[in-house]
């Protein structure tokens, strides 16, 4: 195993607390009620939201709230080795944790008897694809006009060469010692996703969460900008002037 | 494999209100305090035909784990490591709400969270399970059947898997010059060292409780499982359900997982040593 950090610089040239280059875009699909696209490092993920809409099959509808359904899926060409198109156990688990990361932000009681479908397609995968997918999905939900308490933003941290680092790349994820994805509603300070793979001391665990939250705050600013870009093209001030 | 309906217990509003009121006073409906586990009973070597086995009761939750060891090919991306597969099934006999069918996402999550705890702890030294590098390795299959559902399947399954692995015996083998694997009569244990212990919390309202039973799971807002190893370090974690947790609640869970994990590790050690 080669050394992944040299003099505080990682294999891709980043510092330990630096995110990969990212790009967020809102409203990328015509048919969807809401959609968003994210690039984070080599990750390219497109997310569509359909709903709130009538629930099919009907017996699954809930009388007092909507049902959230999530499908995280990797395209067969998204990985180094072709991934067969059928959903794997990994994708089923990730679909579940993503749904549970987004649901705390949604005012589900506002949409009784309906379903909200979220489709997350990984067109190209890199480390931290579930986190990037969550960040894009909450933008797509906002784009669909669904009432939310806050945006959800996610970012992974990990331990590489004994050091806690932000936003693991593919190689750091595979060869590093630990990987911990975290999602948060930044204005409410509520953590909605936490997973851990690998050994961390309690000190590293705390340090990792702090680091992840700092990364999430940066991405949150990017989320806001992406929404502004679509809905307030000329900037907030101009809109105020118009009023 | 079975599908268990999401809300198997219909909890009346009054009962939920009573539960939350009690929790505020630091008590629970079944008389436990917030950080009490139900009685844990671990019996090893309950299936003679398995290489290792354990039957675990956690209150009324009951699971059985069996280990079978075979010789197989390594995964292409880890030619220098043996194979470890953990799989859990919720049997249709385990609950009036369970139905036969392909594993649903809850059963898949259960398997994967338990697998992660064992794998990431480094409990089993997979590099010592290689017979012919790149070609033949030992494959360790741990299958868990849930026999009775009463909440906290993750911890019950995790303790059963760990106890079964710690009491596993496999035949010693010889690799002949022609590349054949010959089993000998002598039995050896798995190269196991650490004991990962998962501790699962439910957040109900503002209260954090460990080891939720079915009734508590029916009303919980969020769930978090943290697994620790002997030194107290964390090795795996999973937050579940459609609720969030505060920073403080997560740090509380991490500290408590260490303390509770140490207690339960003692119980597992005792059960394992009692069968030699």
C-alpha cells in the first residue's frame, strides 16, 4: 500500500480538510417535478423527484402523511468493472439510508395519502457517492417545491494514513483505514445520516464528525447558490428591487 | 427470508404518551431504566453439524447463528484473503407479521450492519484463511435465523454471530504438491482475536434508550447502532429511521456504547469459555 498522504498533501493534491472540486445544478430534467445534478470529484450523479403524487398501489398510502420512496442506482458503466444493472444489496441498503437521511427534512404531514419518489442515478462513481447523492437529492426536493425544514447536505470523512481527512476519494476509501459518511440539516444542527466502516478512537470519531460538518457547511453554500442560480437568476437584490 | 411489516405493533396514542411520560422520569414501560439491556442469554455449540453456533436471547428476541466453513475461490479483488459472508434471515415463524419472500430492505440492512461490525473490527484475520494464494481460500459462512422478533434484532444477531465465530472449529488442512486440499482429523479454531460488540440506541422523543423492544421500536424516532472493539474504539456505525440525532446525542451514544459494550463483551467471553 503506497503512502496516501505526503507532507499533509493527499494523492490528488488536496489538503486534509479540502473538498474535491464540485459543481451543483438545479432543474436539469424536463419531465421531473424537481431535479438536480452534482459533480464531486469524479462523481456524476443525477437526481429526479416525482411527486407528491397519487400513491400506487393505493393500500400503501398513509392517511396522515406522504410516503417517501428512494432508489439509488449505479449505471453499469459507472464503475471500473461493469456493474450488472440489477440492484445489489449495497444499493438497496444505500437507498434506505438515503431515504432516512432526507425524510427528517420533509414536512410529510403536508401531503397526506401521496407518494414522493426520488430517483438517484450514479452515472459515474467515485468515493462518497451516497453523500453526493443526498446533497443533490435535497436540491431536487427543493426544486420540486416540497416543503422542507432545511436542506440536507452530506459529506464523508475518513482515516487515511492515521489522519482524519475530509471527502474521501475512491482510492482513499478503498485503501484508507476508516470511512464515515455524515448528513446534516445545517440550520437545525440535526444529523440525519451517520455510518461508520473502520476503526476510530473516540477522539478521532469526534474530530471526524466536526470535520464532516465543516465540509457540509461549504457544500451547503454551494447548494444555496445553485438554487439561487435557477430561481433568482439576477440575484436576490434585483428581485427585491423589482418588488 | 421474510418481510416484517414496518409497524408490527399498533401502539395506541395513550400508551405512547404514557411511554414518553415515563421516559422523562428515566423509566420504561417494562420497568427497565434507560440504559438497561433486557436479560442476555448466550448458548454456544447448539448445532453439532455446524462448525460453530450460538443461540442468543435478548429478552423475548431470539436468534440462532451457525457457521459453515468451506473451501472456495477468493474474491478477485482480494486474492490474498479468505471469504467471510454474514447473512441474516427473519423466519416466517418469528412473528405474526412476518411473511415469506425475498429479503426486504430491513433484512438486508440487518445483515449488512452486523457484517460490517465483524468485518471492520478485524475480528477474523482473513489473511490467515488463504490455502493457495489467488486460488483456494477458506470461506466462512455465518447464517443467522431470527426465531422470535421482539425488537433490537441488530444486537441479538451481532452477539450470536460473534459467539458462533469464537466457538468455531474447522478441520486442519494440508495442501498437496498437486494443489489438492486434504482435510485432516485435527480441528483448529478460527484465527479470531477481537470481540466486536454492537450497542443499539433508540431515540424516543428526547430520550435515548438502549436495546429497544418491539413496542419501543414501534414509536422510536431514530435509531443508532455503534460497534466497539476491546480497546473501546469504534469500528462500525449505522443510523437508522426517518429521524435525526443531535451532535450531543451521538457523542452520548459513542460513550455509552463503549461502557455497555464492555459489559456485554464479558457476557460473550463467559459464554464462549464455558464450552471450551
